[in-house]
C-alpha cells in the first residue's frame, strides 16, 4: 500500500504551499498551491517529496549539509514565532502534535 493512502499526514497549508509530513513513512512532501483546471476541477499543484530514510543513508558531508539547511529553516521559524509572540492571537506550536493553537 502507498504511504499516503495508509497514513494521515500532519499537514500545514500556507498561502502558497501545502506541507505534509508522514512520520511512519518518514516522508516530507511540499506542494505548490492548488489550482483549477480547464474544466474547473481543483487540482493539487506540483509536489516534491523528501525520503528521510534515504537521506539518512547519505555520507557524513551530505548529512551535515542537510542538517545545516534544516537548522536554518527552524531558526527562521523560531524568529517568526518570536515576532508573533507580542501580537494578539499569536500562533504557537504544540510540540507533541505539531498542531497550532491561538494564544
């Protein structure tokens, strides 16, 4: 069975992307925003998927570079969350589930 048919992802929808993480399958997928085709049907945008298990089989140099990329992403998110913490109704991540709640 295909992982996206057997596992419900943790999903985040932004104004331009849909991010889906499948923890059991160790896959991270990022989609461009949806669009309407010529017949008016809503279709998902193009997708790229990161196979985390394959990444973990990489050499030390590539793993270090990947770690650097992810640390940079997390740092950017942390800075944004800090800037929102002073704003009314700021969103905070709940570590256990990845869900978001308004404070």
